[in-house]
């Protein structure tokens, strides 16, 4: 059971960071900044994809749901680092008689992806992750009787129910989410309606992880909570401090 928990944690890290890091780095963002902000982009890709297919009333196979964001990131990365430079070289070779000054001026005015980011050493985000893993590992994991332990409350039951419904229906939407049981039998803290908006990002990531690892929803849910508290939140804090206090190394280190 605990093996599935840690396997789920590794899969969640890959889901949250791989597409975002590839896409942000291709857009010109430095690698440390791409790392700390990657979940925003990765989640946006998954959520937009889920809403599009849900609006079309098309169930999404697991492989499609996971691979489309990776494919988009890979295509953008390939264009920026391989196709675009080759195209520029071809244009330069077609006009060899132009002066260097003109070509330099054209290069400066051509649209180049870039972000104005303060310098952020790679060891600083790694420090945040290391301390986050130690803290959550000592404070969160020992409180779990098992990897699938969950507080049995209204909101928890709702989340587990909606997540299982996503797995069964292959529809990952925050606007038109379903219940695994019937609407009348589902346990919710309000009177359920036929449709409505509910932020289901947690449910979508857990549903994907549950299927990729072949585990249960509670184990994948605990793994996502672990990764969020140990990695995602610390790196988010790191990005805020690095942006607000870019020259204060002591503040950055203390924030960890």
C-alpha cells in the first residue's frame, strides 16, 4: 500500500512539472523559474483539455488526457529550439549582401520569447523542496494509520465520489462534473443540482494518478496532498519571495 503511495507521488510530480517545465523553458523562462511555476501551466493544459472534451461530450481515454499536454509542450519546444533557428538561418543565407548592422537591427526587433525574471539559483528551489519533504515527511506521514486513511467527512466523501465518477465516465470537468452514485444517493453538504461549477482540479489530478498507478482514490489523494504540501506549496512560496525580494538572499533562504 505504501509502495503505491510513493509511486503515486512520483507520477503526480511528473504530471505537475514535466509539461510545464518544457513549455515554459521553450518560451524563454530560465530553468529555475520554469521549475517553480510549472504546475500552473501543466494544470491549465489538463483542465482546458478536460473542459473541451466535456463540452463536446466526448470521453477522454487516459492516454489522450496525459499525452496531449506533453505533445503540445514538445511541439512548442521543438519549434523554438529547432525549427525557428533553422528558419532564421535560411533567411540569412538568402540575403547575404545585407550589412551586419541591418541584420543586427532585424534580430533586435524580431519577436523573441523572453521573461523578465530575477536571477534565481537552482540550489534555492532544491532547498525548499528538501525542507518541505523533511517537514511533511515527519509531520504528515506519521499521522496516517495507512496510505489510504481519510477523514470521513462531508467534503471528503464528495471529493472521493466525484473523483471516482471521473474515472468511470472518463470526463474531467469542473463545470459538468458527475457523481459516482446517483444524485439522490450522493452525500453532499448541499442540495445537488443537475450541473454547476465546482473547482475540481484536485479531483482531476487524483483521477489521472489513480489510473496510471492502478491504485485507489484515497491513496492517490493522500499522495497529491503530500506532494502539494512538500513540493508545490514550498516552490510557490519560493517564487513569491524571489519576485518580491529578489536581492535578499537571506530572505530567500529563510523562506525555506
